[in-house]
């Protein structure tokens, strides 16, 4: 028999907005506590699940690893029990179990933050999935970086910085993944649906950024209209710019220029003249099995991380201006109404805040 106190119809309506807010906060805290309890019980169920090692028959239960490197194996029938309790398919339950084990075994600092209520379960799972391809050793370093970031930054900034941290956690793996992605570059155009086609693809980052800026540059020259009900007028003009760009492919008009800000540490090993970062050098290391050239991670502002060894190719045919980021504390103090441009630039680049 169901508990009548759990029936929403039996709740006493609040007499004031203050009472309503208190009740809402209580319900939200209960929700967070229930999420944490569910997470803990999934890991306990995985710890306590046992399979019959003596059973020999068709369809015998096997051990499997729903998580990633560094997580324990569990019996495959555990997903049937968990799925039935949580109202999901066995396959979804298996992914759920894997996420929980990833969080506990591969991200101990993040696990502690979740148990303390500092990070929601779904937020932690998102971080775990982004780092699922990393080895246990690499993800341990990432976990320390994330834990340090959580003590100073809100979660949206953590998620914005996460791709760069993942790249830095295992640069060799990042290099291999980038090489694999180069083999799958493509641009495709769908069939006509509802009078339109869809364009999607995967291209070189320099080409993609140039294409994006070209669309925006052309769009700004087109007549403006009020924003439509769905989307924006700029998006509509960017879509029209695709056709203009295609028709001018043999071109009389120069494409609009644009400015990119690329952040790189001064001590990055890829800046050393003794280190070759050419395509031939990387190919030679892959063929001989020798260690790849040392590299670091650059951050292309507004776009994401990139191995610094790829900067020569990325910045080819570009006018590069090097601006050292100075310590704002060492800049000469200025007593004026507006911050000097040099000081403002140094502070903004040092403190990568949303501005």
C-alpha cells in the first residue's frame, strides 16, 4: 500500500511566498540527496553482485567491464536488476553502472565533490564521459586539475576549459586522435527536405574558422530584417552567404579578413628551435616508433584547444603578431579614469573570464 503522505494532493499549500520558497528549496535538496543516494547504491550493488562460478550451461552469466580503464568488472545480469528498478532498458542501465564506476574509480576527487553536494551527479557524469577515452593514469592527473578548478571557478568555466585539460592530460593520445580525425574529414549536403538542404562536415580547424568568419563577413553586408520567430536574422543572412560564397568561388572578391587570439605558454616545448614539428617529423616517429616531438596545448580563443605542434600549419599564410602577456602586478600603476590598454589586455588574457 502506498504511503498517503507521499501523495502530492495531500500537501498543504503554502500561505506565503516565503513558505513556498522554503518548500521548494527543501524539495530541491531532497532531489539532490536522492541522486547521490542512487549513485552510491549503484556502486554498492556492483560491489556486492556475485556470479555463480560453478555454473556451466548455455546463457551463463559472464563478467564484463561497463566502465573504462581502471574500473572493475561486474556480472552482466546486474544491468537487468538495476534497469528494472530504475525503469530503463538493460543497455541504458549498463551505461548508468559504467558512469557510476567511472566516477568512483577514475575521478576520486570529483566523486568526493559529488558526495558533498558541490557538483550535481549529471554534471560529474558529463565530465566522466568527456574523459572516457583517457587512460587511468592520465585521468588521475585530469581529476586533480578539475578538483583544483572547482575550488576557484564555476562549473560553466570548468566545462569550457575541460577540452584543453583533456588534451594536456595525454598529448600523445590527442595527437593520435587528431590524426584519426584527419582521415575522416568530409563535407556533405543532404537531400532537399521541406525546400532546404542541411550542410555538415568535419574540416581542418583553420579552414573551418576561415569559413565561419567568411560567412559572418558576407552576412554583415546583406540587408537586415527583424529577427524571425525562430533563430536570428544574422543566422538567416549567414545561410544566404553560403550561396554567395559558392557563386564567387572562382573569385573576383577577396574574402573578409579576421583576427584570432591564440594563447600559448612561453615555455611550451614546441617553441624550441631544436624540436622539429613538421608533418614529416611526426610521420617518421610513427614509422620508427620513437617518441613524438614534445608539444604543449594552445588555446584558440573562442574555438578550443589545439596541440602547439600544429600551429605552423594552423597559422600558415597568416600575419602573426606576438604579444607577450606581462604580469599586471609589474606594470606601472596608472591613476586615471580608464584602464590603460596594455594593462587591460594583460589582465583580460591572464584571467580568462567570460566577458
